[in-house]
C-alpha cells in the first residue's frame, strides 16, 4: 500500500495553513492553543452529559 504525503509542514504555522486550505468549503478551521483572540474552549463532557443521561454498565 502506497502512502501519499499531502503536506510537508515544518512549523505549526505551516500545519495551520495546510488545515485551512484542506477544505474546499472552508469547514476545517484550525485554532491555536493560547490564541487570545480565538480561544479554544475545553469542556468536561462526561460531567455535563451525566446530568442528562444515566450510565449503563457493562457495555
């Protein structure tokens, strides 16, 4: 099986550029950790969803 290299990024900025241009419709939007203008929000989904659902054991 042949693996094709789609990008050759040496910096994080190059990775951001490749992600930005990888979607024709603009759906891939990279966000940098530590960017004060566009912060990345992290959530504790397990705690949040526990309020709405019950845990099913052994599945």
